[in-house]
């Protein structure tokens, strides 16, 4: 199953770039332009990852991260923050709010994709979603008699 990524970003060009990049890597991308809809959208879309712009009108991305991380239903979803201001203090504030990672704008395409992939690889698999056995799980095969 394709992984689902909710993208909260008010800037149209960035939103399109992020969604295009995600779709090019076979993710299902759901855009959210208004941060005030982010929590409801996360509930409705059930994403595997949330990409969160920090600089939003009406609402702070940091506060949204805190809200998501304080919600029993949503707190397990990893959050990748995206910010134009990635000074030392900003990174600490983003981490303190609960984001698992951040990338700074203007983004490096490679760093963006690597960060998405590593967060999704680290996320616990939902119950019932079994991975096909790989070569390193050959030990589970029944003994040859
Ligand atoms: Mn913004």
C-alpha cells in the first residue's frame, strides 16, 4: 500500500513542489493550504507522515505540532517540519514541539526525499500490514527434510 503524506503548506509553489516530489516517489500526497484545517485533515486522511510548514497564516506550525503530538489518535504520526528559519534556536523549538525531523527552505530535493523515506521506514507498521518476506528472513522457512 502506498504511504500517505499530509502536506500542510500555505505557499502554493512549495505545496506543489512537495506534492509533486511525493507523488513521483509513489506516495499519496494530500495538500492542506489552511493550517486551521490541519488537525481535522489529519483525522480524516489518516496519514503515515505529516509535513508541516512552520510559517503559516492564522496559526503557528509549532502549535499545530504540539496539538498533533498531544492528541492520542494522532501522536504516533511522524512529523517533518519545514521552515525557512532553521537557526539553532529554531531547530530546538521544532524538536521541543515534538517534530521528528525538519528540513530548511529552500529545500534540497535529495534531503527532502531522504528525510521522508527515513521517517516512514522508522514508523511502526500498522497492524495487519505484513511485509513480504525478504532474503534476511529466510530463517523463518520450514526446515528442508
Ligand atoms: Mn508558509
